[in-house]
C-alpha cells in the first residue's frame, strides 16, 4: 500500500501537464513525494505484479568477489562448517556476523565460504562496509549490475548501457533482493552494527554475511561466529605451507608464530617474505624481527581496544622487517606503499600509481611479498578492462604504513598522489564509457584531492552527468566552502563555484531553491564583474531557466526576453550563447501558453543556427525537436511525425542510436504517429523503444517509465480504434536548450 501511494504521487507529478494540475497542487506533490520515492514505489510493485505480462527472468549467476580464495587456509574448518550449517536455514533472512581482531582472517573466512558455495546462489555480492556511505554505494552498484544483466538478456550487447542514478540503483537492488531468495550479500568490515539495520529490515529472505572487529551489538542478526587467533599448531602449519621447512626449523616456526600473535595476516606476510627472499631462514627472520623497534608508530585511534592495538603492533613489526628487504631489492616498492597509504583503503586502479614499467615491476614484487593484492575485476563492469587492474592493501597494513610516515613525508606523498590521480582521471566526465572508472576513483578523490582541486571538479561533473545530483551538490558545497575560506566571498572563483552550487541544487530536485540562490547571486556577480560580463549573463540565463523549472514559465519567458538584447549587444547576435537564449525564449513562450509565437520564433532561429552552428549541431537539433513538438500541439500531427522521422536519421548518424536525445526523438515519432491516426504503428514503435530505454537508461529511469506507460496507452488506443476518443497520452517534458 505504501508503494502504491508513492507511485500514485510520483505519476501525478510526472503527468501534471496531462492532468491539468495547478502549480500549487504540483508544489504540494513535489514536497510529499520525490521522484526517488516514486521509483521505489514502482519497483516495489514491479516485483509483485506483471504490468506488461512478463516479469524479466532473474539474471544468470552473478558473482562479485574481491579476489580468489586464498590457497593457504588453515585452522578454520570448524568455523567454515559452522557457517555452512547456519546458512542451510531458509526461513527468512539468515544474517551472521564473523567477529574478531583485525588480521585474524574474518574476510578470508567469508571469501572461502562464498567461493565454496557459489553454485548454491544465483547472486553473490561483496560490499566494503566501513561506513553507511560505502554500504549504500555498494548496494547501488549491485542495482546497476542487476539492471544491466536483466535488461541485456536477449539483446546483442553491443551498445553501452547508461548506469542507473544512485538512488534508482539502490532502490532497484533492494527490490530485487526482496523478490528472490538464492542470494548472498557480504558486508565486509562493518564498524557499527546498527548501520545495517535500515537495509536488512527491508528484506524477507536470503543470506547475509558480516565481518567486523566489533564483538557486540549483533542482537538483530541470526547469530555471531567469533573468530579467535590460530592455535600454535595451526599457525605452524600455515607457516609450513607457505615456506616449507626442515625439521630443525620447527622450533623457530613455533616461536615465530608466537611472536606474530598467531594472526593469519601477519603469518602470511612473514611467510611471503621468507619464501620470497633468497637465503632467508626462519631463524634469520626472527633475528630481523627482534631487531625491529618494539614500540612502533602505529598508534591506535581513540577508543581502540588493547587487543586492536596489539594486532596493529604485530603488523607493524612485520612491516619493519619486510621494508628493509624490499628497500634493498627495489627502493621504489617502499615508496609505492607509502603512496598507497595516502589513498583510500579501497581498491585503486593501478594507473593512479603511474604507468611505467618500473612501477609495474615494483607492484608485482609487493604482491609476491603479500603486502598488496593485485586483481582484475572478476565481473565485467562496463569500462573494467585489462588496462585497469586493481591494487588492494589490507586496511590494517594501510593504517600501519600511514601512521609510520612523518608529517613531512606524508605531505610530499600526498601531493604526488594528487598529481597522479588527477592525471589518471578520465578526460571527459560526460563520456558514458568513462563512468565505471570514475566510480572506482571516487573514494580516492575524496581522500587525496582538495575540495577546490581540478580533479574534484571533474568528479563533481561526473556525479552530475551519471545521475547522482545529490552527491554532486554535497561535493560542490564543500568546494564552494573551500574557495570561500581561501579567497573570500567576492572572488570570481568563489562566485563561479556558488553559481555551480546553485545549479546542482536544482539538479538535485529543488528548483525553487536554485531560483532563489541564483537571484541572490546575481547582484554579487554584477557588483564584481559589471552588468555585462559573460558570467553575469550566464547567471541571468540560469535564473530564467530555474524560474521556469520552478513552475513560472511566464517569468522565465520574460527573463529570457530581457536577457536576449543584452547578449546580442555584448556577445553579438550570432554568438552560441545568444542563440541559446533565443531558443529558451521560444521554449518558455510555448510553455507559457503561446505555441504559435513559439513556433514562429523557432522558425526564425533555425536558419541562423544551421548557418552559424551547423545543421547537425546538438543545439540546432534541439530547436528542431521543440519545433516539431509545437507543430503537433498546434494540431498538425502528420507534420510533427514527418519532422521527427527526418530528425531521427540525423540523430542516429551524429549522436548514435542509443543517445538519450535519439531515444527522445523516437518517443515523439511514435507519439505523433499515433496522434496522426495510426495507433497500431505507435504501439509497435513504443514496443520497440521500451527495451532499448531499459537497456540504455535503466528500468527505473523516468523516461523508461513514461515509455512503458505510453506503450500501455497505445495498446488501449489500438484496441479501441484510432477514431475513438481516449485520454491524453503521457508525454515527456522538454528541458531547456537541448531537449533531452
């Protein structure tokens, strides 16, 4: 019932023009139900009903694990059996927490179970869970992968898919999990048990594994599996498996295991060191370990338990020993580990360490000593290629190495990491093919780069382009605050950041707030730059735009009308920005209720745009699109149909068959084909368009939902007969200069 209510409010908002709702009612709907709520409600219903006759089959088996299971897995047979036995229960959601010290092998136990039982599940998904944000983004990534898998079945798979916006993807993931039972989620390294409650509370069946250093607070789960250190014999067995040894070394192995606190992570790293160092013996390693400083610099954070400090201490001692040998064999390895410690502890695309052969060789050496993991994505995300292997550092190793760096060395490494990261970021944030790589880099951008850096600005533009306007707005708020503190409120760069902040506010769904922010910014811009500066004119343009988006098209029309002569005088009558203002004036004139005047304005604009910008420029094509819609609204549906038929051919050639603007033109062609009297052809065209929308934009995208509703509408119209009166068809709203 809640989902149905949210859906009703959301659809009412989308179909405001169709229903003839006044702006005050629409404002109330906007306050009561966001687009995201609508999507959540819709997806919840899709799981339970079959609106179009057939619910997509579950995707083929999907496994997302960070790495293969370790070959040396000792002393955990009982825990693994206990885990498997608990997971046999199919009543509701089975959630188990694996608890223990850092480095004790919690993640490895979960990984071993997941690999051993991968045939038992249709979905296995691993989510780093150090914070609520990481949990939510991990679930959103799951939603994108599920949507891609479901919507691409039966497709040729040759076209790129636009990832779902984060809110839509998050909702899709929870809806899919609620509708299936053969899945396993692993939340790795949870710090606060209660952070998972809002997500697990929405699920009714399935399996959840949690790893955490927290031993209490798991009352809401099905059970807890405490994982102690290895026994002395198990630790010796692990070391023996790793390095091999002769009988005289047995006593040294037992002593070494004790000195390392029987922690599997420390044992693996020590074993990797001994096995990888020519001539090294267990006794020799013990002597090196004894010579390492007893009190390391890896201070524990406030509130860390004594046991937590002990496991850091052990890793610090192992690192001291390994560092000396690595420095002797390849000094670059030590520098790279320090560099990695400046990044986030999440997997890092290797390109952020540099692209030289020397870096590749040093990374391979570090992997051979078990100081890092070097993996390639097991699941083929769009954009994940062999050119982008991932470098991982255990969070405990990461913390120890970072704590050991002096302030001066950390500062120098951080500056180097920032330069490398900015060089590794994709050049075009709006290129769909670059989005998966941008997503990999996001936690590192947040950790390494300053809020006012060029790389952070690139990441903000990616977030906005890829459909996460709320995060873009939050990051832009930090960027503006940094510039405000460094340069002052009236510096041109601060004002430019404030301009972008207002735009992202509107993109995040608050058009009224964006309008107010641009209105407050405009006099400041005028005071600093003067009334005719291009930045001032851009702010006036944005103010008119968001005034219209906030529900006042007449005021938007008047704002564009007042701006046009200024841009003509300052920039020239044929400057692209001037032509853009002419387009917006025509658009808002039509939205304000005068489609005849809007049509005439666009007819006058098009020849100029074609001559100045070119007949195939996106802005020219956008004007042609809006003109065709106006022709149809003025009663000439056949002319609108012919205009869109011609426009689609250009869109497909210039922008590609799956570009959103091309799909929007296909939508309008189908619409006006039906309005011209051919309901059966309109039905067929929407039936062909809908799966493309799902594949390219995702099943929860608003345009996909409107295409689905349009298909249902034209099915009814075709059944009733073309001449039978019927309710008006849902249609897309056009936005600004470039429709779609």
